[in-house]
């Protein structure tokens, strides 16, 4: 008896259903994976650039502070040189005035050429009349030149640095020196700068190291004094370098690190963000993407399978297009037209429209992801990436514009007093205020933290001052928090009148902002060399 074997055939409906299913799922996976890797690279480079900007800004502030300290100390020494007839009590009064008015130094002393402490401010600490015979102060006195010592532990068991300025008589005779001590763990102008937002909720923080690798400042104050010289970043700082890299910290945690050298003191600023924060941020964005995309994709998948089972004819062109889409290959305009064609077969027509809807969903989500990467999520303003692009375009066009850097005064106290939710509310309202005050063609950015940047096209610095004054006045009158006045400090620079460098134009505005801060805040300063 002859047996007949029949090969089981796969129906066209089943085959097409499998094809559509694999195509849609593959598209979802490709979209997810490519989005993850693209955002990972983007966020990593963004946080490295942001950390470098913060480290550079902090090193500039510290460097400027030391230069200002040196200037004040030198002016006082020159004054004493011109008034040799001044008595010790009168010199005491001058040192007391410098110490109290500037807030730079924790103490000031006049040590004569024999090593005797003739005058000390503040008085009453028992050092007046004491003779110095050894130690760092003796070495500085004998050097007879302006100096800034490396950090060392003084007699009071406190970590400090000593800035000195020699004094000579009119005939060139050495009369000693004026020495100003800066305690690294006590209240002074340096600590006020360093304590400003040393860390945030993302785990980002910065620390300061001296030329010998000793930790001078850290959000965890108990770590001050540790030796970090073996760390690769600290070694690069010791060589006078600045830059960015992904490196492990002292306890083996991977960090997005940026480091900047402080020339005046030989110190280094290291700004870090945990790499895990970026990874968690990516996972959060990925979950949000899947929540938005998964339901439409599942719906389209089921609909495509249902329609495919009713088809009775091959769809070569449509299948080729779906395969290309699933493989992540570019889709040409001529191929996209397939999705808009009307088919005589009702089932084929519905399937075509379904795939077209899936393609539109992908493009829409890609557009949303691109917009999300360019917009600050809290305020809705453009972010740092857009700022760099606009500056690059305008500078290439040699366009006249002014740049405003705006910083909310005492914003840290708002977060500390009212909480970060109120702080976020203030940032949102501040963005709304800026958008209502600026002109139609002006562009607002959130630069980071409580700092905003405004670009004013075709506007010189004097005209920009008028816009800034409107902003300052509007902010001061706006009720951001009940029974509390919020103010801002603003720095202004002009391109290309002040510089042809985009990097410098931002630095100039930042320097002007620092001047506004030092002058008492709630002020506007136009940069002047």
C-alpha cells in the first residue's frame, strides 16, 4: 500500500502575520536600543561639559578672589610704606579696617624684620610682642617677597594658608611683612564662595585640592586634610592641566569628572557627577518612552495581524518597506509614498494605513526625544546645548549681540528654608518672568542651577542694560514667595565689541556677574576690561 506524505504549508495569512509581528517588535527594539545609546552618549557629554563649566567658573572665582586679596594686601603695605611715621595703634587700626571691611582674612599681622609681631588683628589674642623664631611664618619673613604658602596646620591646629606682602622703608630698608591668614575651615570670603552649592540632589559635588594634593574643601567637611595626590586627576592638576574624563573616585565609584587649575594659588577644582545618576536618568527616560510607545505599538501589532489574516494576495512592496523599517535602514521619499497609496483590496488598504501610522509614531517620538534633549525639563527654556549652537551661529555671522548672565541671589537659602519644591517653583516663575519681559527676538536659556542666560540680538551693551534693568525691576516686584523678596544679579558683555571669542564673551559676562555679586547683589554690571 502506497503512503502519501504531504508537507504542511504555512498559510499566507500566518506568514504575513508573523512578518508584521516581527517587523513591529523589531522596530520597537531598535528604537529603544538606539534611543538608549544615543541618549547615553548625549547625557554623558552634556554632564562632562556642564561639570567642566562649573569647575572652570569656580576656579575663575577663586583665582579672582586671591588676586583681589593680593591687591588689597599690597595696597595696605604701600600705604604703610608711605606713612612710616604711623604708630603701632594706628597700624592696628588700618589692619583692622582691612580685615573687617573685606572679609578676606581671618587675621592680619605686622611682623617686623626681627620677627617680632608688632601688630595683630583681631587684637586680644595674645600674640602681640611675640617673637617668631621658626616655622612657616619665619620662612616667609626671611623670603622678603610676596608669597602664598601651601596649606599647613598652624599653632591653633587649624588648616590655613598665609598670604604675605613685604614692607620696605623709603630708603629700601626691609621693615618686615604684613601677613594675612585664611583658615580653610572658618568663615571668610573664600569659604563663602566654596560653600555655595557644593553638592546637589543628583550627587554632583566639587572639592578643592592644594598643590601638594591635600584636600582643602569637600562637602563632607570631615574629609578635609586627606591626601589625594595619588588620584590621577589630582596629579594632572598638579601639572597645571584642566580637562574632563570618566574616572573612579577614592572609593571606586565611577564619576563624570571635570577638573580646573587655579593659577594664582596652584589649587585645583574637581567637579563630579556619579555615572550611576546618568544611568538612572536614562532608565527613567527609557521607561517613559516605553509607556508612551508600547500601547500604540501593541495596538498596531494586533490590528496588523488581524488585517494580515484576511489578505489573499502577496504584498511584496509593502513587505519590503516594513523590513527596511525594522532593520533601521533609511526610508526614501519614494518608498514612503507606498504608505499613502489607495489599494483596490480593502484589507491591503487598511494594512498600509496601519504601517504608515506606526512610522508616524516613530518619527513623532524621535522628534519628541530630540526636543526633550534640547529643552530644560523644569522651566521649558532652551538648555546649554542650544546656547552653544546659537552662539556658534551668531559668531559665524559676526552678528552684534549682547549676552546677559543672570543669577538668583541667595537661592541656596530659598532651598534650605522653603524646600526644593518651592525652589523649583521659583525657577519656573523666573523663567515666565524672563519670557514676559524680554523682546520678541531675544532668546532665553537655563544655564544650570539658578543661572539663566539671555541673548539679545542686534543690541549693544547699553541697550542691553535697559532690558536687564526691566528684568531686575520686574523680578524684585514679583511675589515669588509670600513675604520674601527675590532679587537677581546680572552681568552683561557685548559681541564683537569686547571680544571675537564666544568663550571669552561668556566669561566676560560671568565676570561682570561676579562683580554684581561682590558689590552687594540685586545689581547689573556691564563688563569692562
